[in-house]
């Protein structure tokens, strides 16, 4: 018997979906993960995962196979806890290391590598907005192997823009907190143990509500049907009268006027994903040209890798990818310096500007690498068997996360007019 998923594709033998596309499979219960003791160890762990993920990346994309087992291995590696502060028992890894971890993972499989993005963004939110008790509680959970997802901004039609919260808190007859609403762009929630999201409290103020993935009334739908980043499971979350504890709510409204690094850190992760896409596309382009491409008949060479025009384009593309990576890591180091001091309005702005520069370059590098891969490799590279078009598809979809034209605007307005960027998760 087969069960149709939400796109109507038969999933042979699947028992993980209801007829409406809702996922019935839950992540395995959290188990204590390895404790990574140094940043060098974190980078080694990321490389080991990337080496394994790369082997099946094309097949996972082709089959749209959700990476349940791979995510469990990610958590077991200890990488999910590297940014837990030292004061709470974690490594307290630098933003530079966090960025490089994402680049390494996403060069192997950017769909899979994107899944922890909200996990780390929420950890930064917790540092910036959580009470001491909430930090103790949820940092300990992450060290114990819990994963954090996110129920993201609502689609147009229910919300006017991405900052508008459509989920609402209310009180039941006994005075307990409940939350209801529908969310989308929920990368990581299918695999998470906690699902935080923006909501309005009873007074209409913005809060961050945390619900358990397995709580009654929480339904995750596998309705992400984009042509790229196909296995991130970035679809819908429905909340139906879900019970909340009083301490499951972070009062984000109290920090609306408080500068922080939450926005720049979130954007650093996005830029790192794009940098990884660029590196993975270039790697596959070089391998295909060396091993499979034929030289053009007028080139007078025996191998495509000896074609002078191909050599020139490869050199040009490598410079673009390397430049984007260098500026990305410089932006991460800027955030590390800023985090060591008081984060005022100017510091928050400098963080946003530094990351915006990196985001511009990683966006362009990812798109260029995905496009030029096929131009360099030739007609045979377009065959479905190779699935090399996934690099461009992934780049095109992920770089739509926030429009790069507004990064140019942010940068230019800051340089010309001293205008400080607005503070939110997209800056």
C-alpha cells in the first residue's frame, strides 16, 4: 500500500504521512551527544559529516528523501551544542567557527546543512532575550541532545510581512496558556524537539513561544515543494490550542529597543549556506571537467581541462568563490569582536553591515558557480543522471531567503547617510 504525500507523490511503503500530508513520524528522543572540546575538533567533526553526506546528496535531492538518520548523526556529533556558552557548560564556539561549520556542511549537501540554521539562530535569541532560568533550562536541553526548530513567518495572505506574528496566545478556562495559529517556512521543525516561533500574547505584544514537537495540537506538514533545497522540510506548522507553560514564553517585546547581534548572526548563517553551495558547485564542476567533459573541436587540445578558455573561467570562478568566503569569515570575526564588548546601536549596525557585504558576495558566488558549472562542463553535464542542476536550484532558492538588493541598500545607506540598519532577523 502507498500513502500519497502532499504533492501527490506515492511514497512506497511509507507510514510517516497522513492523507493530508501531515508528518506522523517524530524525531527520536534526545540522547546525550558528544561533547566537543575545541573549535578545531568542531571543524574536524563537520568535515567528517560532510564527507559522509556528500556521497548521497544527489540521490537525496532526486528522491526528495528527508534526512532523518543524517540529522541524528549531526546531533550525535556534538555540533548542535557548540555555541552553548561556556558559562552554561558548552564550548562557546566563535562565530567564525560556526560560519565555517555551515560552509563545510553545505558544500556537501546544502539542504541537509540548512536544517540546523534555526537551531543556532534560536540559541542566539536565547542568549539575547531569555531569562537566566530559561537559558539554564534550554541550554541544558541542547547539551542533552535536543534540537531546536522554528515555525517561521506566515505566507502572504495571512500576514502582511514576515515580521507579523499570526499565532496568538490565550487563556483557557483554568487560566492556562494556549497558543493557536498556522506558520510556514519552518526549516528544521520536522526534526526538532522544541519548536519556537513568534506569537502575540494576550496584550498583542510580540513573544517567542516554545512548544514541544510532540505536544498535542502541534502538526508539522511536509508541504515544502520548492524546486531547490528540496529536503529541508521547510513547510507548515499548525498549532491548535497547544498548551504552554508560563516559562515557555520569552518576552521578546521587552527587547524591541535593545540592540543585539541576533540579526547579524542569523544572516551570517544564511551567507555561510550560500558560500557552501558555491564551493560544492565549483568542486563538482572541476571534477566533471577533469573526468567527463570533452574538449571543443576547435581548441586543439585532447582534454577539456587543457582548453585555455575553460582554464580562464575556472580561475575567475575560483577567485569569486574565494573572495566571498574570505569576506564571510572576516564578517564572522567582526561579530566575534563585537560580542566581546557592549552591543550598542553602533555595534549592532556594524555587525549588520559586515554581514551584508558577505551576503552580497556569497549570493553572487553561489549563483555564478551553479550557472557556470554547466557551462564549463558541457552538454553531458545536463543529464538527469548527474543531477548537477541541483547546485543552481539550491543557490537560486536559498538566495531568495532575503533579497540581496536590500543588502546593497543597507550598505549604501549606511556609508552615504550613516543610516543604521533596522534590527530584525533579516539584517
